[in-house]
């Protein structure tokens, strides 16, 4: 299967090997929300998944800072604020598409 048109290119990054596993994939569609796939079988402990998400948020802050010429700490705080707000208020419903599989 070919990657979708707007997939992130993985060139010039870390070397992925047969021991590497994809844990999450996130897509947004303009005006239609997000699509999220999680392979929970990769990380047995959900707390470890939380550590991974924290690391991902830090990388996202750096990416936003570099892409949009923002202060990295301010970008991090904005992401944390959005994350906290969504978790606290449960602003949107989530729909499980594949029960017991990647979601």
C-alpha cells in the first residue's frame, strides 16, 4: 500500500530496524476531525505510553517553534494547555472503529 499524499517522510531520521515498532499514527482531515491508530500491543504498560506521549509533546513543541518561529517554551505550554483542556473537559467523543484492534 502506498503512503497517503501528505504522510510524513521518514528520511534523514533515526534508523528503523526489525526491532522497531510503530505505536501510534495520527491524521487530521480539514474540517473532519482526527483519525488515530494505537497499537497497544507494542507497549504493555499504559504508563509507558504516557511517557512516550510526554516525549512526543516535547518534540512537537520544538517542531512548532522551528516551523512557526515561536518560542519553544511557549509552544510547549500551548500544547500542554490544549492537552489538559481536552483531557479535563473531554471536549469530543471518540469512536472505536476496530474493537479490540488498532484504534
